[in-house]
C-alpha cells in the first residue's frame, strides 16, 4: 500500500488551495449578478404585468407600458443581425480560408481587433455621418441598426474565424482529395461544423446590441413615440433609451417603473440568447467529431 510523501501532501494542499481560489473568483463574478437581479426583481416585479408589456406609455411616460419600446428594440436587433452576420461571416471565411498570410492580412486582423475596442459614442458619430447624412437614411431604424451592425461586426468576425479554424484541417484535405473545390469544402463541410461557434458570436452581438444607448440615440431612437413604426425608415422607441429617459429626464416617475423596464430589458436579452443557445445545442448534437 502506497503512503503519501511530503511532496504528495504539499501538492495536495496546493491543489486544494487553487480549487478554493478559483471557486472564490467564480463566486466574485456570480454574486454581483445575483444581487443585481435580486434588486431588480424586488423593486421591479410589482410593476410587471401583461398590460405593462402591451400598452403604450401614458401621461408623459409616467404610466402605461413599454410596447413601442419593446417592439422597437426587437426590430433594431433583427435588422442589425441581418446586416452584420452575413458580412461578418463572409469576411471571416475570406480571412480564414482564402487570404494569404501577408502583412496586409495581419494588418486587417489587427484593425478588426482594434475596432472592437472603439467606444460606442464614436460609432454613434460615425453612424450620423455615414448613414444618417451621407447615405440619406435619416434618423431611422435602418440607420440605427446599421450603426449597431458596424459596432458589433468585429465580434462576429472573430468568433466565426476562430470557429472555422477549430474545424480539423484533415476534413478539408479529405474533401480536396475527393475532388471537391475549396468553396464546396467550405459550404458542405467547414461551415456546418463551425455553425455552433458562429452562433456564439451572434449571442454576444445580441447581448451588446440590446443594451446600447449612444449609437441609437443619435441615429434612430425616439424620445417618445407612442405608436409602432411603419418601415425601417421610421424612427422607433428603444428600451435602453426609454430606461435612460425615465430614469433621468422625466419627473414624478414611480419608483418601480425604471426597475421594471430594466427587468424587461434583461428578459429580452435572455429570451433571444436562449433561442440562439437552443439552436446551437441542436446543431452541436449533429456533429460527428
């Protein structure tokens, strides 16, 4: 029978210490999130109701619901996804599968990484100059969504590129050996096996897009608009801006109202992310490796 040596006992103590340290770090991340959700639920849940979700704001936004802001947020996110995901995936495919390893490619990759760190207010000013004024879209859903798409494009590109690189090179070589072209290999083999990772980028994009205020404040979100837009060229209310307005600009707002709007905003993010995660899980189950 083996007996633990001094070195074994020392390693066991270090292992236990590291496990406790990592657990503490994890709790440091989880506990604040739970506290924030607890405060929001405690203060905002009494104001939540079906009427709150389906009615328009009333009496200077001190009463009523958030229906125009809720639908406007969904519209902004969907249009931003439609604009950014195809472009981001296409750019990632080129950088990962076609582009040679040259100084220009490395410069483009560096620019993409740096673009992810640009403050949202800078993207807002870019959106005003490019989409509102230069392209003539005016302050509209389209201008705001395209601004959000540009802001989140690096997330889609990086996540897609890493997902494509995670597909084993042997898969590509086997297809080429059988006579498939590069595009046929990408379309039939690489993309289906990378789709779950691509959806991870989409989830991150949704999470960031829903909560942004500055880019849409200047390009398409309305302070108060108690009806739904008729097209992507109209303005719309948005939940992030609505929360900012009733929290800082509107007097005599009931205490529970901002918390209820914040709780509803988090719920929208969770629902959209849950749908993407469920789709990703289904696709992962189909993978053969």
